[in-house]
C-alpha cells in the first residue's frame, strides 16, 4: 500500500515538474555518467563486467548519454503511464520477502516459495532472463 501511495504521488510530481527542473535532473545524470573514473581499476572492472556478462557493449556509457540527451519529459510521463501507474497496460509487480536466520521458524507459505539456493537456481533455469542474453559463439582460443 505504501509503494502504491508513493507511485501515485510520484506520478503527480512527475507530471507537475517544470521543464527547467526536468532538464536539471537530466543534466545531473549526464554529469554523473560522464564523470571520469578516478582509478584505472574502475575502468578495468567496467570492461570486464561487459566481458563476463557476454554483452560486449563497450560503448554503453556513450549510448546511455545519447539516450539521456534525447529524453523528454513527455517520454518519461508516457513511460510511467504505460508501465508504472496503477492500471497501466504493461505494469508488472514482483514481491519478495527474505527472512534471515533470526526469523526463528517464521515461514511464508504458498505456491512458488523458493526456500534455498538450489530452488532459486532451478527456478532461474526455467525462466528467460531480461534483458535476454545474446547467443554468441565464442572463438576457440585453445586451437592454433
């Protein structure tokens, strides 16, 4: 209920936001995204995360900046109404509850309870991830 109330209040805030405030928010994001990395290890980790995830989008920052520059308030309001607003046609909800060891026997009952790591891995194997990982043939580096 609190999340629904917050979403409703944020929708009003987004719709009432002035063009100047929206532009200031976009500029703040652009500034954050284009800030130089302070250490070489940060840039290395960024590139390795692309390699490990097998996505290979080394221009991700540049593409994100271009998308932010093209973003309009109308785009954001339309996306909110389409995906987040109450009754939105593309709205999806997910609820998760994680109990620590201090829960002492408190249990969530119901269908689809993932109780341990094996359950989670089995569940992950049955659903398609989003965004979908591309099927990429990697070259065999072992053979000459």
